[in-house]
């Protein structure tokens, strides 16, 4: 049913939206959609009322097509901005999210997000099509931040989060959202998205079919608070629903999550977007199989509150609208329910100013020149510096004088991957640790030897100029024979290639079952033992001078086999590589390890150095989102062990045995159980994935150019064996809040080049349940160097089921040597509350123990209890909180 208003036809829901708008009825002219004096809701209602069913259905896809007759350009909603503009060419790359969390600096992270939003605007202006179309990764709808709780260090995507604590995650999440969305009262700078709602944190291999049954206590206490904060305090525009099911219902079709909690209890007014392929998971028999057809999946998701569908339903996933139309025509969902989703989406685009004249949008002054500026890169450097965590220091750091000879060793020393993490942009002037050391110590003899790869020999892609088609090397390249099938049989398609590599399935997935033979000659530049392996999927053989060097035709599931052969510099060696490929996407490439980059060369360099810098850890090629990694200790993008990979550990021990001082620099996105290094080495630095300027930050810390002040946003356990099973989503025994064992480095830990002291706190001795509490304490820099302290306030309640302690406040303060400042924490009633088994949050009568200090009140052999002071307050009465 519809009615006519000023000559236009409106559905009842559209009419209601117009009626509720603040603009007078006379303002609804023939083109109300373009009337900037009207509310976004009224403008969207007018537009949607003039769209056909098929046009509406198209707008629910993340790649929304143009509607020329209504002057609506195509718009791709999918943009990523986890720690900078991602996947859109050069941009400022900030430290990975887990590194930004280590800053414990909320105003700084707000500034970072604001800068990221500026660069999104710059890309948007530069990359729009002549008809106004916006391509993928070039829009203003940013699918960040990831505020899932990093509940287990084995999760590969934990690097994308703000750590393991709900309070810390909420504080950073709100700041990031507010920075992205800006302060203009009319328009968003960009539209942020809180993801993945909810109870999502691995394992990656099971995410499309896992059904999680969290306790009501853990939901209210751990999994939902950050999302609630971003909705209520951050006013986030969008929420992304997760792949997993919760209590038997897929998250993107969950009335409990989307309708009752998000939109009902929390009053969320924005739009919900599915994680990509999550709506397909609703019906696929290999996933949740919650309903039987795509149309039913659309219907249950729309009814629950999902608005935007990412990547579903067919070969052309961006254009397929059949299931949406079928859902309406089949009576599974009403057109009014469809209209509601489409209106929400256009409200978001209107709030971004996408349909307004530039003169009406404050952010239209941003130009492409505002992307990747020197000032933006300087902010990235500052953030990297503040994120560095000094885990251990026996006095070696800062280096007392400029070393004359420095050995820089390890797989991450000159690695771009180790700078950028995942969901990243491309830094225009990346500074690796090696480059940073060379820049900081220009007079020193800096020797670089990789020594080991992350999980094997230090492999690099075989350079094309080392390959020849003939023994005389008159022609570069190799012969290629490609066979249908996996056994090199039948008629081959022949050709030539520059290198021994093959890639398929990008951007469109392409099923492939083929086998390939590359043949030619290899002319090395070094004499000695060379190692070979074929990176990627499928089985392979490497044959050099007629000798089988590697035979991995039946490839093991957890390794990438390698083999070695002696080669002579300048001599042409016959090489043949045979491989098969089976899958819809992937790549294979021959890699090698030269003698000059092996462990023996690394040890020799260490013996000749004054100080040794070992830069190891992980990269997002090992830990990340749903990927195949063939190496011990890794599975599906996650980790099965949390110690340093064995080849790195072996080399590290060899370096230590030289007797030279060794500094371990870790670059990784998750906790590392470096127990041996903690016992044996004089200094350990956690650098995370530090962004494009990361090498300068690491070098500056070692030199003492700044005082390290980062703090861990997650617990570094001694072993994964200390934890419950990965798939167990119960919080008992997890994170510092419920972990009863001894950690290697606790949540909140981080050392400084100075020392701090805390005075006696000032606070009320008694409060009534439901009242707030103010706590003040004087903090003094008692050392000889200026430095930043991160004052952390923890609350402990003796109630059954309460955490051991919970972070409820923190402040970063800069103190000159000898300076004292008073820090004040204003705790709301929820800071003194507990959650019962039914998920009810209340403030209970009894004693409350407080600790204010530079970390948790924890000591162990070799790790002193941080400076701090205890306090107590009594609570009278009881109050249930909303």
C-alpha cells in the first residue's frame, strides 16, 4: 500500500519517516532527496520511495550499482582502515592495532584515526570515477576498528585488536571511531564500523561453522562491553556482524544480537554490514545450514537487523541480487523491511556528504596532496616510538656509546612484511630495522646477515636475472610446460617465463587442477651450499644438474620441504622444477637461500661485532586471517605454539654463545613465550608490526633517543599449555583477569630508562552502591631521565566469579626528571561492579581493593613488582546497574 504526497508515491514506512522529520511538510519538493535542508532520514526516505524492487535489492550489495535515472553513482562500501588506508596504494602506515594499543595513549590514537580519515578523503577525491563512481577500497565507509577481545594468543587475527581487556579495548575503540568520524555536526569525515559482532576470536579454520555458547556472565563481562561503548559513547555509524553462530543462530541472523541487544537495548541507529560471505554461511550446508536457501538467508538476516550484504551468492558476488528479490516476492520478507535497510544505507551516504555540493561539506577541502604527508609520517613515527615495550633490560640499553661494529641478524631485520602487519597500506618510504640502524649509526660498520628465515632457511625469491633458457645464457628466462591434470601427463601447452612461479585466482576465484614443468639454467653469484623450496600450495620437485634436490610431490600438511645442493658461482647449472596446483586461488614461486645469508655467516658476523641485534618473531604471512601456513606451530592462520619458531631459537642461542651482547627485537602481533631469552639475554624489545617508520623507532630506542614507555595490552604467557583449549570460549583461566598461573610478562608490563614513585592515594573510605569514586595519587619521576609513566588503576572484588583484578582507569603522563604530578581517576559506578552468572551487573556491598601503579602488582624471579600503591574502599548497600 502507498499514498501520494506532493505528487510522489510513498510506502507507509516512508511516509512515517517523512512525517517524523523536523523539516516542514512544504519542504518536501519534487526532489526532496537533494534538499540539504532536510534531515538525512527524510532525504533517504524520499529516494527509496522512488526506487524499484530490483534497484533496492542492488543497494544491499557491498558493490552497490549506479541508478542513473535517480542520479545515484555506483558505490563500493568495502574499505579497510585498521591502521591506515589499506589496499589502496601508498598511504601512511601506522603501527598495527595491537601496537597502537601498547601506547596506552588515547588522545594519540584519536589523532591517528583522524589522520587516517584525512587520507581516506584524499583517496576518495583522487580515485572517484568521472561519473562519481567509487571503487573498492576508495570509499569513505571504513570497516574498522576490530574490537574483538584477544582472548587467546593463538588467534592469528589478534594483531588487529586492541588486546585482551574490555576497558582498554573500549577506550581505544571509542577514540578511534571518534577520530574516523570527525567532529563536524553535519557530516562524517568517514563512517567507522565496529567489528565483528560478536564473540569472535578464532580459530580461523572453523569460523564459518563454529557455534559458540558463551555464558551470560562472559557475554556481559567480556565480549559485549566494548561494542556497547562504541555504540553509546562513540556513536559508531556501522557494526559488522560475525561469521560464527551464537547459541545456535548465525550472528548475522541473530535477533538476540542485532534486534534485541544492538538496536533494542543499546539504541543503535546506524547500519549493520555482514562480514564477507557471512550471509552465505547462514544457508550453506558446509557452514551453519541454519536455513536452506539464499533467499531464506537474506530474509532472516534482514529481519534480524542486517542491512548490507558483503560478497554473496554467485560467481559475480557483487552483482547478484536474485536471492534478495526472491525473498521479497516469495513473502519471506516484506518490502517495507527491505526499504528500512536501504534507507539506513542511504542515510549513511548522506551523512558522509556524498550527495551534497562540495560547498556544503567541510571535508571537501581535503585534496590528494593530504595523503602520506611528511607530517603524517612523523605521527606514524611518534606512534611507533610510544608503542615500543621494553620487556627486559639488564642495563645494556640505552647503548652507552655508538658501537663501531653492529651485526644486524634475523628474518625481520630487513623485512617489509614485519613493518606492516595485515590489513595494511603501502608505505612510500618504508624504514626497516636494518635501514633504521644504518641511519642512526652512520659511522658504524653495520653487517647484515639474515641467518634464518621465520620458520626455515632464509629464503628469498629466485631473481629472474639468475635464470637462462640455455647453457650459454644467451637468452634469459625458462621454458614452461603446462598440463591439464595433476600428473604432468598428456599434451602440454608450452611457453616461456621470466621466472619459476605461477599465480591464479585473483581477483576472481578460478578453479585450477594443473601441473607445470619449468626448465632452464641457473647461474649463481656465490659458491657454496644453496637451499631451495617452492613456496605455495601443491606438491613439487626441484632437480639440479639431474639430481633431485627436493621431492615433495606428496607434500606434508605442516611443512614446506627444502633441499640443498652445492653450486659454483658463474657456472650454468641445469634446473627443472615440477609442480601441481589444485585449488581456486594461490601462487607458487621458487625460492632459494644463498651461503652468505645462512647461520654460519650470521655467527661469523656476530663474532666480529661489538653488539648483536637479532630481529625475529613473526609476520602476517604466518599469523593472520584464514590462510594456509605449512610450518610447525601454525594452523589456518592461527598458532598452535607461542614460542619463537625453532630455527630462530637455534640461531639466537648460537649468537648468545659467541659471548657478544645480544639484543632481541621481537616483531609480531601476538604474545611470544621467549622464556630462554628472558633468562639469558640482557635486553628484549617488543616492537610489534610498527608501521612504515618502524625502523627509526627501534633504532632510536636502542640509542636512547627517547625513553620507552609502551605497556603490554595482553599477557605474555610462558606456554600455550597454561591455557584452556583454543576453541573453549569460556573466560576462566584466560587473560590477566582470570589467569591463575605465572605469566612471563603480565598485561600492563613495560620498563623505562627511569624510575617512578607513587604517593599515598586520596579517596573516600566508603561509598554507597551506585555512587562514583574519585581517586587521586601523586606520581614522581624519581630517576635521572625524563619519561612517560602509564598509571594504571586496577579493581579487585572478593565476590564469587569476579576477576582477579580488572583495569578500570589509566593515564599516560609525561614527567621530567624529579617532577611530581597528581593523577586523578573518576570511577563510575560500573567500575566497582561485578557480573553474576545470569549476566546481571551490580555493585555489591563489601570491600574493594585498588591498586594504582605502573603495572599490575605482580613480581616473579627476575621481574620486580612495578612501582605503585594499594588502597581500599568499602561499599555499602547494593545496586543493580542497567
